[in-house]
C-alpha cells in the first residue's frame, strides 16, 4: 500500500493541471471583459474577483471534470485531447449561462464575451498542451543524436503510429517515409517527409544514410509484401516489420515491437475470418478433450478452445514434458478454466475410458498421430497402431460414452494415399465413418496439409540448417507442398466442427502449392544471406513415401460449399462396416504379434486405393497439383 507521501507526490501534477486550467478560465473571462469594455468611454469597473467569477470557475471546473479532461497526459496530447477541450469549452459556456441566469439574470455580462469565450478558452487550454508535447519530443530528439536512422516503408496509420512510438523510445530516428501513393508525395507525416516510392528504397537509403528499414504495412497481402521484401533485400540493409494486429491480439507479438519478416508472411495466405459467433455458440461453456494435446496442433487447439468459451479442457498426452509445458501455459494465460491433464496413450482403452469419465466432454478433438512420412515407412507397426487402431479405440469409446462431437484431425495425404501415413490416416477416416451409425455422436473429419513451424516440418529444419551455415537440404527441385499456419488450421478446425453434420469430411483451403526450393531460397534471404553463395542448397532426392505433389481432392468424393468460403465438404465414399471391423480386428492381432508382413498386407487390403510410391511405374508422370477449386466452379 502506498504511503501518503507517494499519494501526494502522484497527485501534484494533476493538481497543477487543474490550477492551470482554472487560471486560464479566469484569465479568459477577465481579458474578454476588459477587451469589451475598453471600447466604451465610461467603462464599468471589472473586479479581479467576485461572486460572479467564482460561479464561472465552479461551473467550468465541474464540466472539466465530467468531460474527463484530466485523464490524459500532456506528454501525449493529441487530437482526442483537443476534442475534449472543445467539448468542455462549449458545455462550460452552457453551464455558465445557466448559472449566471439563475444568479443574476446574466446581469451585465456582455453577449460578445459569451460568444468568444469557448473559442478563446479552447486556444488557451490546447496551446500549452501541444507546446509541452513538442518541447518533450524535441528534448528526446536532441538527446539521441546517435540513434539509428531508419526509413519507414508505408506512410499510413501504422507508419504514423510507429513514428510516435519511436520518438518516445529515442532509440531510432525516422528520417523519411516511402509510399507509392502519389497524393502523399512531398508531404510530411508527423513531421517526417515522404521521400519517394517503395521501389526507390535502395537509392533513398543511400542518400539518407539509413541503417535500418521498417515495413509498416500490416494489412498488405503476401504478393505486395513479397515485392517490398525484394526491394529491401537489394539495399543490403537489415529490415523489420510492424506486426499485424491479429498477431498482437493473440499474443504472438508485443505492441510496438519490430519483428523480423517471417516466412509465414510471404506464403500467400490471406487472413482467416472465422464465424466466431457460431464457434462460440457451439463451444461456449462446454467441456472438451484433446488427444495429442502437447503437439503443435493439439496445443493450439487447447488455446483456441480456452480463448473462445470452453469451461473445461482435458489434455491427453504421452510425452510428459509436452503435457507439463502445455498445461502450464494454459493455466498461465487462462487461469479461470478447469484443466484435467492425463499422461498416457490414448490408444489404451483404459486411458481413454478414464479420461472420458473424468472430463465428461461434449466434444473430443483427436489430434494424436504420427506424421513423419519417411520414418513411418520403416515403422509400419507403430504407424498402424497409433494412427489407425488408436483412432478407432478413441472414436468407439466416444460413441459408447455419448460424446456429442468427435473430430478427427486428418491429412491431405489420406487422399489417394501413396505412403504409410496416408494409408493409416485414410483407414482412420474409414473407421470413424463406420462408427457413425446415427447415434448421438457426430463424427467430423477435417483434412489439411502441412502446417508451418510444426514439429518436424521443413521450416524449423531449414531455419536450423541456415543458422548452422548450411547446406539447406531439399528433396527435389520440383517438389511442392501446401502450407498453412497453425493458428489458421485450428481456427478452421473449430469452424468445421461448429458447422459439421452428423457424418462429414471437410477439406480446408490450403491456398496455392509452394515450391520447396523457393521456400528454402526465401528463408535464406530473410536470414540476410544469398542462396548458392552464402548458403548452399543441396538436392537429396525424394525420401521413402514422398511424392512430388500433394492432392487435396479424391475423384469419387463430390465437394460442395459450406457456410465458410475456406471449407469444402466432401461426400463420403461408401464404407462397409463389416469390412472395416474385420480389418481392424486382424490388424490388432497382427500388431500384437509385431508381424510386419501381415500388417503391410492387411493395410493394403483395408485401403484398396493405397498404392505405395514406386509400385506403379508412371508415378511421376501422373502426379499433378490440384488447386483449391475456384469459388464459381464448386458444386453446390
């Protein structure tokens, strides 16, 4: 608890401001009266103090307080403060007129004084505030002559706010703006000149001796940002960017922070705009359970559920460190929720039965899976056990327990599978479809491709290889993959779950396929290096189970639009429940014997479309990139 000395010390500046403003009211009232009566030969005496002046000060002071004039700081005075002063001056005039009318029917107050009073008072109150701020800003500028000279690319709202933030810190000295808008050419923003176009950054940076470039275009799309980054790279100077508002709101960036341009910013992903109202209506006050909750997708799903209304979150994770880390982060950021952390294998019937009894979930998100394609080609038993058999165990337990919604996190590799990962995830989809016998549980499957920065993805691998000085390893010069960010994938998973029908398979819009070679080159440039000169790129050839291009759609699955433009619903292919039950039983028996030959044979029998890479000679020739259908080309 603060002492009375601290309270007095903290209140003195406000008292000084109040006295200043009341002093200005007295001065304006006196000056206007003397100016008015100074024109008359027999002017009445204007006293320095009277009951009339006391009433004026009381009425205007009360209006000052009610308008909130003393909640702002002179150091940061701006347009909102001037607007408050205008309101206070006009409302103060009405209060004074009312008070004087009740006191002496306005007595001898000249009408000229009443007309000029709010205008003069606004100037007398606003000018000292703006002069004080200009003086403080000039002191900061003069105190930091050795600060870093920067050029700001983008003279919009973000650039203007950046200049104000930088002046307060004093670490950086803005020397100019660059913007392609012709109407801004030759103007000044916050006193900083707009010097030219963005594409002229190399020449202007040399002329201004800039040492750092800052991209202040948080709303720019990926194509525009790529052009800006290319222009920045030509200068050889380091560059940073102002974070997007969404990143700040979701805690991925700090307000006022200058962050490095990340590869996610350049991949062509447009912002996802989920229907938060429908998501919160479905998720609000519910209990949810997430398997694989320590993984990239599982942990973000927990955060999204916590952020959007879930009251209880149960976490099942086999990795103790991942479970501890995820639970601690959730308790720190969302302390009001109830958490149930369970260490164990969700494929163990006892574990999932215990979790369902404790959590009593309304929805279960099954994110636990093995996802490394080359590794799973050599670990068939674990791939089948964890991806297919564990999914069937969890899904059956949810159906038997009457869970409202079961959501399977699948993969685009389940479409026309050519590797063990795709085949086991396709079998998991078929197992869920076989269990959807129109009871109370909705079975929803969501497919999508690679997620940026997930464990084992190429982005952290490339980043580590660049940090080590190279080389960066790419499998094939022609290989492409679909990418999306982890938060975006999880938001669309929740959206699909909210709109999902009883038995549904959803495919997420993955945007355009990204050549991995270009991804590697761009990451090298973002690190300030040159591909092929500073960091070598080595092509190692496709690994077991990999193909050149992924596909998002199966020829036998008819797709139709949903309520969200980035989600399509597929028509499930017919599945024989008896066939799936028999296949799952035989796979469990073979898994118990660790019979790899039997597991391989049974998996190919259970998933007829599974054609391992190399099993058909025209693989490379038939591989095609299937883009997300154009909006007007989708079947309704």
